[in-house]
């Protein structure tokens, strides 16, 4: 434990003192504040002279500003935080010759990889928490509405899910840093994987769904539409971005009752449709997205386990 804390403290100090982290944090904070400011100004104009909804504070995270909402921004660009923090975690030590010196110290070898990963997770947690607090303070000034207990709890759960989501990509970046000795190679491999899951998986899901269950022709039946949506959704869920987007959308928006984009409503549901107009309690929202959250956490743990095993099996030579 002492070895892990030593590596953790050293890596945390390196992150916070690096220009790379400062530029990344300043850029993300600036973009987030601009998006929330535009969303807040739009909400204040729309709700002027009108009784404010119950969960108006959460609309700061879901309302679309110029291009993205905050939830969409983190889902799409959040992985870059983990990739930038971890793409040179190990191979940089190899290139400078400090990895063999670390291994020769009286600390366990697994303390190196554990300390680096935990320091990255702590950096991500501090960064996201700071941004959410700044956004909340800006929301208080713009809307003049104090969030309720349930809204605060939903924001906290959103923050925790976001930390696990970006930590998954941190584990991916450290894994490539362990596998490839070249820093540029590990960076390109990490970016290629992010591009694949962010662009090509949604595109491939649409193409395959159109191939097996086309709905653009006239006379498309309900069965074919349902099949089309199921194929598209099954392929999209192979991406962590879809898992994160679906789970956070339900958590941060109490009016969403499901993660599905298409829901068939029968006669009895139409008769009692009034019951679907009320917001879901937080516990029910967590139950809806529990499979998504548990899968995201499991993928993060599995990714780090592969990184840990690979690093422990590699030979470290002195330069």
C-alpha cells in the first residue's frame, strides 16, 4: 500500500503540474461554461413569466446550446480526457529509462500500474467535479433556482457514471501504452479506437439495420420497423458511448422512462397514459439503467485487469 501511495502521489503531482493537463482543463471548462450559459439564457427566456418546472435545474445539463448539450459533449469528447492522460503512462517511462529505476525500488511492481491508474482516475474525478460545481454555480446565477435533493442526487450519480466512463478510456490508453513502446503509436491506436466506437459503430449499426430490415420502402410493416430498431440498437450497445449516453439520459432527465427509442404501446397503456406523464423517482431511474451502468463498470474493470496482467507479464530491462 505504501508503494501504491508513493506512485499515486508522484503521478498526481505530474498531472496537475503539466501544461497538458492545464490546457485540457481550461479548454473543457471554457467550452462547458459557454454551452451551459447559452442553454441557461435560453431557458430563462422561455420560462420568463411562467411557473418553473420541478426539475428545471437539470435542464442545464440536457438543453442543447449552439451544438451540444453538456451530456452530449461529455459523451462524445469525454474519452479524450482519459486518452490524453494515459497514452504515455508506461512507454514514456521506458523511453526515459525511469521504468527500470522504478522497478528496482523497494516497492512492488504492481504498485506502479495501480498507482498510475488510480492517479488518472483521481485526476478525472477532480476535473469533472470542479466543472460540475462551476456549472451549478452558473446555473444558480442564471436561473435563480436552488436544486432540490433529488436533483442534487441525480447530478451526483451522473458524475459517478461519467468518471467510470472516462476511466474506461484511461484504461484503454494505459493498455496501449503498455503494448506499444512508441508514444506516437500508442496515441494513434487510442485515437483510432475512439474514432471507431464514436463514428463507425453508429454508422455500421444504421447500415446493417437498413440491410437486414429496410424501412425506407413504402408499406413498411410494424414488425419490420421493430426489427430495424432492434438490430440498430443491439449493434450500437457494443459502444461504451451508447451505454453512457443511454444511462445518463435517464438519470439526468426524470421524464425519460426507458432507454429505448421505440416503444410499442398497447390499448391498456393508451387508456392509462396519464401515469406515464409523471417523472420517475430516482430509484426507478436507476433500475431502468442498471444493466447499462453495471456493464460500463464491468468493462472498466476488465480493461484495467487486462492492462494489469499485460504489464506484470512484460520484461523490464534497464536502458
